[in-house]
């Protein structure tokens, strides 16, 4: 595939295969982009030299009809309060600007334009489906984008992007590997151009495990019920009564809708299991759907990080307890909140490594010079190369190829297998390139 296609999709994360032209934008702040556009700020001033505050930005969609990630900017503000109460980062107070991208390309561009105009030194722990709108302004100004949610392929190709997870590519490849001993597998995915790429990712893992390719069940992206598609998936996975298979719904925000339909359709096929990736479901959705009596019980789920109960999350939980205990937007089990914590952890360690002024150029220079950043065991040590090991299959900036296999047991996400699975070889041997 060549060219960039702007796809509005509820499948999370989404991947296109762009070829980015070099872009240099001279950007000015659009008048009126302020709190009325959903942007807020932890008070402070721009700077980074001497004892001046360091200014960063975090954005995400809030109060929209589709995907919302309010916990990400909310946690960023809590982190700023927490770190500033402890003297800041290397003697600098941290100023956090936030912005609502509204799940809209124009709003996403305005968030990036504001980041440029305000002179932030980095954009951290953010979520947006519109990398083709927000990355060019950041690239033109030399502002690094650290720890985005991994929603688009641009985040794994832009030289200004420093992702902390492996996006949907790693999750689906890892899930396919985990299902290699399952019976027939059916993938239920959106009937869109973006959805067309999902079977290849899942099949890369299935093939590595010497399992036949998944049956491809295409479904309307924004249906209000999926009884027909649930029945089709069950037909595909129960052809052999001796070895009933697994159904993998990958419908983004509509995964819960599918599971409502699937719960009724599977009554005659209790041996059929479900499996999915984080981003299509999380602990909040599991709780809302009935917990241990809900449709997700027994499901395999792949994630980028340890489960929420892992003690490696305790430092993040201390921040939440100290600064946002009563903020119901911030959930320690939310992958967006976890990604934001990791992004700020990376940024703090990079700033602490600098000798002089804290600027966008200095932060980017430290990252590009091969800095190896640890995150307290939440990810492998991270180092971003311009041509990483997965450059040949379209992900040159992918630095974290490890996934965890989890299972819903008694209504809670717990580890199904100790440790992490590295899917580098699985993806390299796929036909993604």
C-alpha cells in the first residue's frame, strides 16, 4: 500500500501503511484555541533553562460519541502536581498542558499547533487517531512525541515518535501465537480498509504456531447488534465437534456490542472460547458486563504491560492515591493511564540525564543518541533506532515487541502465562512487508 488514507475507525488501535513525505510546517497558534476547545493547563510558564519550568503537553479525546480517553490528560495533571510537590524534575517545575482532540482531525491539528506555539519540549502519553494531522506540526518544530497510545502506523514510522508499546501489531501477533493449540479460529473484524489489515497480523502468530489461518468474518463497523455475525463465527469454529475453537472479536468500541449478541448465540456451544486484545476490552468493560458472570469470563486477552495487580504498578498507584484519589476518570487498570505513566517515566529519566538546558532539541537528541531507558520492569529497556528490527515490515520505530498473555478469571484480568512473549521473530517472518 502507498499513500496515506485517513480512516475513521472504532477499531483500536488502527494501522495504515503510510509513506510520509518530508514536511516542514511554519505553525502559528490559531486564535481561540483555549479552554473552549477542551484544552487546560497546570499553571506555570514556559522554559527549561536554569530553574525555569519545563512545559509538556498531553492530549486525548474526551466527551465524544466514540473513543474517549479522559484518564490520560487527567493523570498527566495529577503527575505534575505530584512531581512538583517533590521539587520537580532535576529542580525544574513541570507544567502540563492538556488538549481535547475530539476524535477529529482538525482538533488534533490544533492541539499540535498549540503545543508548537506554547513551546513545549515534548508531547507525552497521548491518544489520537489522526497522526497525519498532529505529527507534521510536531515534526516541523522538532518536538518529540513520547509514548503515544500506538493508534496508527505513523507512530511507528515517524522519526519524531518514541512509542512505548507495540501497538496492535504486537497484540494480534501475540494472540495468534497463544491460540496455536485452539481449534478453528474465527476473526470478527470491521469490513473496512483498516479491518482488512487485521487478519494478516493475527495470522502471523497463528502461522508461527503452525495453526491454520483464521476464518475471516467481516462485520459492519457501527452495528447495534451482531447476532448474525456471532452465529457465523460459531459455525466457523464448531465444524469439528471434537475440537471446538476460538472466536476473536476485534471491533473496537463495538466489541462489547458483539459480545452481548455472542453471549446469547453461544449457549449451545459452551466449549467455544473468546480471545481479544486490550484496547477492544479492559477491566472496566469486564466489570460493566457482569464480571465473572459476564461474557468475557475465560477469555484470553493480550496486553502490552503487566496486569494491574502487579506490584510494578505501585509507584503509579501512589501518584493516583496522593493526587487523584477521588478522580473517577483515572483508573489504574486503564491502559491509557498506564501508557501515560510510562511516557512520563521515560521523559523524567531523559531530563535527568541532560547536562544543560531542557529543550525539545536536547530531549530528542538524548533519545536519538541511543539512550536506553528503563521503566521499572513495566516494559523492556527502551531504545529507539531509526531502523529497528521490524523496519522491513513497516515498523522502524517499534521498540517494545513484548506482550503479556492474560485471562479473565473470576471476573478479573490475571496472567495466563508468566512473563512476556517477544513477537519480533513472528512479525519479521510474516507477510506484512
